[in-house]
């Protein structure tokens, strides 16, 4: 998730938010978070690559196991009964095939890639809402400036587990996924293979 650039305070609802977007320039990226319209800065290249790497490892796991799931990048979503929340996470997993709607009504996993100036309160607000969706199994939070990933799993009562070393294993049994978190940093300055070639790992 890119850092917030600007926010319009208030108790905006989904319909008001969509009407608001019609009058904004097309290149602006807005999300509705707890009734507040928040404009997001464009993601960095590293941010985008991490999200794409996660998409790739998930898609590979689905293909191997023949799972009928789809990975989407920067797709909007909705939580049942919550009318003031329409975010666009970096990665979501939905069951079945793509539809024509803009906002996913069902999702099984949601991931946010952090930028340096994200506020803890914004991430906490999002995680709280993501966990309310009855179908959601996982929330992942991934740092873009250091090797760091936090897993929130429904099967563990949403108790967070933090992984910080490239060799630490991300395991999502429901998705048949098992990989090191170093795989999520491929082709970035935190890529453990590139770091090994220069005499050591550069992440904290």
C-alpha cells in the first residue's frame, strides 16, 4: 500500500465515495477507510515487484494443486455490512474466476505492502476490517524497506506471526503455498540472491 498523500475527513459512505470519485482526475488513487477518503501516493517499483512476486508464488501453488482461485493486484473489496470501507489492497485472492464488478465481495486472502510513511493506525484500521470478512483466511503485511512479513491467520485466531529472515518460511496450508519470504523480494535491493553475490544480505 502506498503512503497516504491526502485525506478528506468525514463519515463518507460507499455511494458518496463513488460519486466523489467521478469528479476526481483519473490518475488519482483513492480509498475509503472508515468514512475517510484517502488519496494514495503511486507505489514505488520495489513495492510493485513485491506484490507481483506474491502473486506469482500464489498462482504457481494454485496451478500445482489445481485450486480454483484467482490472484488480483490492486483490486477493490468490500466487507459485508460495512458501508464506509472500500480499500484497494495490493494483493487479494478470490475464489473462482474474475467478474465484471470493481469491488470483490468475497476474498480469501488480502496483502498490504508497506511504504515507509504508512501510519500504524491506517494499517490497524484496514486489518480490523479485513478480519471481519467471513470468508477471509489470511491477512499479510509485507515491508518494502526490510525483509519483514507479518501473517494474521484465522486458524490462529488472528494472532500475528512475524518473519524477518529471508530463509523464514511462509506457509499457507489452505492455498498449498510454502516458500521462503526471500522469494517475495526477488528482483529488488532486498533479493537474498543478489545480496549473496555482493558478500552478504543487506536487509535488517
